[in-house]
């Protein structure tokens, strides 16, 4: 009877130690914590965001650089689905709402480039830092409201893990007269 109580006690202890943490094994046999209770890429599709093959950089740089568990994403602009970019200065050529929508398009471009770099967006541990640049006049002061289009997208996709440190700044001009350019740093599973 004493042995049975000891075995039951050990069983309860083992079960309680393993509860609340989902793990999976990768090809190397190492255990990895499951970060989401949903499939991130299915969530993105349900939001109407299409992940596409990112365009090749137009100069001497790469879309992403990974060092350890951090991925530094190059700045991206608001690619239109039919081709081209959203262009113009927010506050004169575009409304704040149109700038917000342009920043959402950058979210889709960055998610596509990040998937190309890491293979599976379910490996995103955290969106760490975002730098949002808004093409605007010197008297425009609503850069945060514009870059919220990007930030809101990251939080909708990744939940609490999508919340990030951020800067939203105005620029006198951006390449090709794009409305916004956004770069980010992302923590991923090793």
C-alpha cells in the first residue's frame, strides 16, 4: 500500500510539472516550446493578408539579417497588390487614414520577408522593435497614428507577442516618394 501511494504521488508530481507547457520536437530531437494556441499563418490568411515572395532588394543590401535569435528586417515600403507603391506625403497628398492603410501594407510586406527568412511564422517569439518613417511635411505631427497601421497588424497577428518598442518619425522625403517605410527587429526561436 505504501508503494502504491508513493507511485501515485510521483505520478501526480510528474503530471503537474508538465501541465501548461506545450512542446514539440524539431528534426534535431530538441524540444521547442509551442508559442501560440493557434496557427499564425492561418490567422494571417483569415485577416486577408497574402504572404508573397518578397522582392529582391534594389541595392546592395538584404531583406533580413539573422544573428542568434534576432532577425533585423530591412525597411520596406507599402507595396500595392496590383504593383507599385502608395506614394505621396501624408497630411497633404494622403490622409492619416490612408497613411494608416499604407502602414498595414508594409506589415504584409514585412511578414512575407520574415517568412522567407525563418520559414515558419509560428517561430516568432516577439516583435521587439519597430522604426516607422512617415513621408510628411515639417508641420505634420500625426506619425504615431499612421504607424499604428503596422503596429495594430502585428498585435492582431501575434497577440501580446506582437507588442513592441517603437519610434514613429517624420521624414522630409522617402525613396521613390513612398508614403511610409518601416523596419523591425524580431526575436525568433533558435
